[in-house]
């Protein structure tokens, strides 16, 4: 019987990481579920939900991790039979870059029932005037109105936009 695991790989960004790792997984009949792969600074990180026969994924990937100098972590997926979670709200946040923006915004929105599905951040602007940008997709478990009301508690100088979204599945 196949099971699900989560694989995390991190290392210096270089061409071919995705191709080489996924080729090894495919060759052993592993199936990919959700994945997230992104370059951050000079590093590249991958998180993959992998369905596989009962095997040691660490041993399977050991050689490629050594040759590409990747750090590997494998966990059994705690929710092997979970259904995908669709977001129903998109939130964008803009503000002068400073420490604590993510902590402040996510704590206030969590108290209003936001379940974060995906969160990405970036710094734009100039070196003298950096602007912090955060994009969140999530589920408004207490409704969009609760999030809109909670957003009033966020510090001045932070702009927050909440947009309901509908996801259609075939």
C-alpha cells in the first residue's frame, strides 16, 4: 500500500535540481502531490508531497543530495488521505519594510479565523525606502467580514487588501 511523505530539500541554487530530484522519484514510481519550489536569495528550496511504496526516501535521495550538496528532511504525512484545501480569500499587504510585519498581520488575521494556505513575501522599492509585500491565500473560517473588521487593528502605514475568491474544480 502506498503512503504519503513530505520531503524538504534546501541547497545552493543551481541548474537541474528539480529535474534530477524528480527523475529519481519518478524512476521509483513515486507520485508528486502538492509541491512548492522557490529560489530564496542564493538558495533553492523544495517541499514535495510524495506518494510512494514503503521505502526509505532518504536513502533513495542520498546520492543526489550529496552530489548537489542538498540538505534533506523527510516526514511521514500526518494526513495521508486529506483532500485539497481551496482558498476563499486573497490578502495583499504593503508597508514600509520593518521587523514584525508578518507576525502582526498573521496574528490579527488568525484571531479572526484566517487559515493560511499559502504565504509569500518580497521586498521591493529602493535601498533607502524598502517596501514589504506579502500575499496570502487562505480560508476565512469566520467569513470575510470578520477579516475586514480585524484588519482595522493593523498598524498605521500597513495597507491591507482583502479580496474574496472562488476556486472551481472540475
